[in-house]
């Protein structure tokens, strides 16, 4: 299924958590709260101004995988999905 087709069939497939420029522990709290609210077919695009290394072990413990990529303004977008191998995560950029 193409991105265009999936966006038509699942318009809210991705939850965006924008925690750029927030001080700890607020970014971690926001993304963990979002994880607890996800439907089985949803994932998260987590935006943050530094790479959230402590988050990665927490994601693994909860059965999520992630992929990090540097975006504009030297910020990161962390793509988080339930039980997916990081190699299979699609880079939407």
C-alpha cells in the first residue's frame, strides 16, 4: 500500500508528539503517555531537540521499536511503532 493510499484509509495512523525545546522530564512523559493511548494500528512521530537515548530502552521493554533521523534545526524525529523491526520502519522523509 502506498503512503497516499494509507493516509486515505488511516488518516490518524501517526500521532505527533512535539516535545522540541521542552525541559526534562516533560518530553519523556509526553511520549510515554502517548504510547499508553495508542491504538494497535497507530505509531508515533516524536519530535525533540536532542536524541532521547534513555527512551530507547524503555521502548524496547514495552515492545516498541524506533528509528531516529535528524531533521531541520538539528532536531530529531523518532518514529515509533509497535513490535516492528527497525530495518522495516519506513523513512517518510
